[in-house]
């Protein structure tokens, strides 16, 4: 028996967008249009238009030439930017939509959680929806009876189990939807952004359940923008980019590639005309730089030495309650730190018009060796964003061999690796 759970070959999905929505047509409409067509064609040509041009529809490929295999018992992450085709792929695998070309073979019973409350009927109670979803997944009533109490306990909705689902909050619907999909023992569990809604306790519970499902030898396909969750749960990850497979491989390598993709690795990003969020007329960013301890632009830094993040920008009119911040993220998506200039000096909140260079110093012996990305944010507190440059620069922090004690720090545990103050007193006998 083959060990393959999912086999996808040359998969493509095309949608047509634009054009006018066709209404229901009677025989009279068809005859009238046929009679009027020559006159409409002549009028379009006289106006210099191609007849029917206004009704043309644009074709877009949500997926194109996608091929991969997933083995039984694997937990595979699927990542990519919004619009990359992740949800379309899961809908094809769940048999919700059909591909335009290629094929997807799924060997086993599939349980899908693609949206909050997928497959729920709002007029039915939670109890009735559990049995409805179970039947949709191909479960017998005996199987659902056996798992029913466990599902309700996991979802934490015992008091509301006989209440119509239309009265549930989005969090309650999510908990029940995930509980049904995860507990009814599908051989392949397909999950799309289940961690986007819900509190931290429930998110932790979901991750634990998916780990348990994987430990039982079942297959999990997990779409998420939470790189930390992808890293903890998935052995392999696939990156989708504009409908194509970008990279497939170990999760660490693929996530690192995804976070670094599009970020400058030269230690600097420049915009000659300036850049800001769309429609913002208050400020322009001209450059973001990383400088080493000798004030040189650098993308590779000695872990023992401090470095600076510089942001060059222009304020076009007086700003109040304004803050500039940076966010450092590891190559696997963990946020290391966030810092705003107004935390150090509240007087920075008011900025007169003019050209500025703001610099933040990161001390030496703080970051562990590895890859990092830098994001920059400028905004009016609690009101609006003026500029948001996500993962704009990538850089590496390197371990050094100058100190013989560095051998203890080659593979430090943790995101940061500070040299802390210690004391030692030798006690008398």
C-alpha cells in the first residue's frame, strides 16, 4: 500500500473576474438581443470601440502548475502572503471546488476546518450541528455518539449545546467547529487559519490537539500566518507565491526564506522620492539602514558589538503624538523586541516639519547568532498609521571565535543571548 496521503500534480485553478453579472434571460430577451446586435455593433465601430469590449472578463490563476506529495502521518505547513492561493488549494483538496487543470488525489477521509463554523446551519443547535457535521464527514451515528461528550468538553460550550448556532459568538463557533473537525477522526485534517480567532488559551489548546492528531499518525495540512505555530507543529512546509510553489522543505528553511524574501540583505533600503502609506501626506521615509559599531552600513554583525538602526525621513507638517518604532523578528517568525523612540524621550511626540534621522542602538551581547528581519513603523498614537515597512531589511548576527569561551555560545538557547552580571563567593569550610 502506498504511503502517500495527498498527491497533487499540475494543479491549476482559474477564475474570471470583471464583466457584467448575467441575469436570468427569457426567450424574449434572447430574440430582442439578436435583433439589436447589428445596430449595437455598428454604433461601437463608429465610436472607435471593439464591439463587446466592455463585457470582457479578466482571467486570473489562483493556482498554476502546483505539484507536491504528502505522506501519511506528516504535518505539513502551507504559508504565503495574502492572495498566494493557500485557501484555494485547501478548498480543492476538501472537494469544495474543482480544479481547472491537473488533479489532486486524496487517499483517506478528510476533515476540513476552512472558516469559522464551516458547514454549520445557523438555525440548528450546537448538538444538531455536531451530528450534521459528523454525517457530512462520513461518520456513523455510533461514532459521533462515542465522541460527543469529548467534543462538547473541548469546545467549552456545555451550557449552550442546545442553543441555535446563530446565537453563538464567533469564538464559540470556532471552538465548536474545530472540536468537531479534530475529534471525528478524519485520516486527513485540513485547517485554514484556525488560530486567527480565539483567545490565547484556546489557541494553545488547538495546537495541542493538532499535535495529538499528528501523534496518532494522521495527516495534517495547516495554513497559517503564525510562523511560531508553523514552526512548533510542522516538520515540512510549503511556500506558495502568487499561485506557484515557491519552496518545499524543512520548516526552518522555508520560513526563513519566506521572511527574508523581499527584504534587503545589503544593510540599507533607499527611496529617492520617499515612501509612506497610501494617502499619507504628513511624512516620507527616504532610507532605513543598519550600521555596525564602526558606523559602516552592514548586513552581518558581530554579536559582541552594538549596532544601530537608522531611519531617515521628512516631516511635511507639524505632527503631534507621533511615534517611530522598530520591530526585530527572528528568521522563524518570533518577535524579539519592539522599541519606540517616544519611550526613551516623550518630547519626540511633537515633530516640526523638516528632515530627520532617528537612530536606535541595539547593545552588544544581546541577540543570539542567526538571521533577523527589521520592520519600521511610524504612526499617530491611537489614530492612524503614517508608514509601515514590514520585514524591510534582513541581517545576520554572527558568533565569533576571538574569545576561547565562545565555544559555550556556539548554539545558545533562546532568542537573546545577553552577558548578565554574576557573583561568586567561595564559602569557607
